[in-house]
């Protein structure tokens, strides 16, 4: 919950340039192929569920970006790799509140931030796993 609250505060009040380094290095890695070897996502899936449970229990809204940031920090703290992706809907589909979206990909699986709408990545940040 603490990571989620901190992420919400950063997104609301602090410019991205001040905290984006905490998400990992900007990455040219395709989010779909990020760390795609093997399964190994049991613990990361459990962490994603914990973020979603915290989201449900906290007052106010925790949108996709704070959720993705909190999970990225949890993965990094445990030495697990992951890629945070911020995407935008295609130009012809824009015009709604969900034009921007954030999600976490690890080993080819979207751990948090699944969407039924297409989004084109505009920013990715990640880090290699210290261990699998």
C-alpha cells in the first residue's frame, strides 16, 4: 500500500523527469518480447495481485500508472526484471479518458494493466532480473 500511495503522490504532484529513473533505464526493448524466456512469473503475478488488492482497499482512485509504478518498484526490490510501458491509443481511436495507459510486462506476460483497447508504446523503462 505504501508504494501505491507514494506512486499516486508522485504522479499527481511531481514531474515525471524527477522520478522516472526509479522505474529503470529507458528501454528500446519491445514490451511484447521483454524477458520472454520461460515462465517464472509466479512471484510477480502474486505481487501484481497484491497491488490490485491494495488498490481496492485504499480510498480514492489508483489508476493504471500508479499501479504499474508500484508493481515495478516491488519487482525491482526483489531483484526481478520487468518493463513498465506507457502507451497511447491510435490517433483515430483517441478522444476518451483512456487515451493513455500504463502496464507492466515480464517474460512476455502483462502482469498488470491489461486492456482490451490497443495502445502503442511511447515510453518503456525496465531493468534486468538479478535472478530468475
